[in-house]
């Protein structure tokens, strides 16, 4: 096992044993192999840096790499936004631990060696978020690799498997080039996702919401602090904001729009379609602190022969907001209103009185 900090800054020698330069960056090409170090950037002081491909590496050890080609066979470096840079994009950067459901900072990157046909490939296995990675970086260049390894063996390891790492990239075009998706975030509970977003910068929050599907974005915004929700929605294009707000409950959608500047709120409202727009407009017409401003257009109706247990099962199965449910309407066999049953306030889970 190697670590990025042991490779970065290391000396590179060609097949003839000539010094070529120092490793200044490691590049991953997500479109090809999402965890393979595909290219090594070799700095050469005042000269143009060179690139060594993964199939041009014969060995890698802490502080030194050896090539299986001569220097003249290496190509000159040209920046590529589709490459993930280990030093620039990972070290010291915040990432999302999708398994632990939290935001963490990367101290180092763990690399496994894979030998193929006389070459050595490095594969990212984990990111180090603990003291071991921090210690390696602190002592790099001040102590020998052997001494650093002896010290880190006494420290508790804290790592995250690469497959559970979700990168945060504010630039939408680069997100596409790097193949960054947030599928794992969409599968999180909205409250957990909202907690994660509260730890991010405004640009990072905007990036996360922009890349989620509308339903997941709406659920996360509904759990987020109202001030942050307003900041996020205000920066969106009205059409995109409307698509997300349409996935919210009418009362929550009205709350979000009411907190926006009037012009922005109107722009988004004009993008809403059909019944959703009429319901939200109706709620917005009330003062926020009046009974109308706090009401919802949702209601529950059941057959008049329904039992308490059947109603409880139905309500819970559809994730009805019991806090806003004060009555259940009963209908007869002709679908006509036959009675109203108040919801008991004795139990937080919605302990309804007998329907008959």
C-alpha cells in the first residue's frame, strides 16, 4: 500500500536511469477507469512539465518512480478538465461520505499497486480522513518514509472506501466531464442530506441541488433551514425552481415562495402549472400567521365503515403529515359526505378516535 503524499514530490527516472523530474500531480480519468492513476505529471523547474502514462511506469516506491521508456517518449502536459487531479481536487478538499452521511476533509489518498505485463498501476482504494494522513503530510520531507510509517502505525486509521466518496464540484460543466453523479445522495433520507448540505458552502449547496432529481431536491429543501432554502431557490432559474417546488406539498411550496423576494417569487409562480399553481396561489393570498396561511389543501377521506386500525395503516403507508391533519372525512357508498371525525391530539403518531 502506498499513499499519494509518498508519491507526490517523488523523483522520476527514465529507463536509462536519467532524472526526468518530480511528480507534481496524479491524474485519474473517470471516463476510463474511475479509480486508476492514469497519468503522472512530472515537473521540471523552468522547463515544460511532462506526462507519463500508467503503462510507462515500471515501479513506484515512496519518493521515487521509475519509467520503462526514455524521456523523449513522454508527452508534454496540456490541461484537461476531464481529469481528476489528486492533489488539486482531493487533498485538503471536502467530500461527502455517503455511508457515514457526513462531510469530511481528505488528508491523504491510499493507493494499491497492481502489476501488469511489467508495469505498475496505482488504484485509489480509500481516502484518509484521520490522523495517519495528517501526520504523513506534516512530516513529509522532514522525516524518512520509514520513520513516518512507524509513527503512523501507532495511530488509529480513519478511512473511507473510494466507492463511498461523493465529490463536490461547483462547476456544472466539469461535473459532467468528471462523471460526477449524486445517485447515492438521492437514496439518502432527506433529513440526512439536509444535514450534509448545511455543512457545505453556498456554491457547494447549489451544486448538490442542481444535480439531484426534482423529487430528491424538493425533499431535501423541505428539511433544510428556511433561510438556506430561500438562498438556494433564489439563485436558480425560475423554470428549474418551479420544477422542484412542484414536487413539494402546497403549504411548503407556499412557504418557500413567500420567503423569496417578490419579483423572484412571481417569476417562479408563473412557471408553475395547473392545479399546483392554483393551490399555492391560494395559500399565498393569506397572511403567513393567519389560519389560512398555516393551512394545507390536503385532506383525508375514508369509507364510513372503515375501522380505526385501517385508517391508521392507510395514513402511515402514505406518509401523511399528521401534524397538519385535524379531521378525517367519511363518505358513504355513493361517495357523499356522511360525517367528519376529529383527529385525537393524545398521541404524536396520530391516535384517532373510533370512527363509528
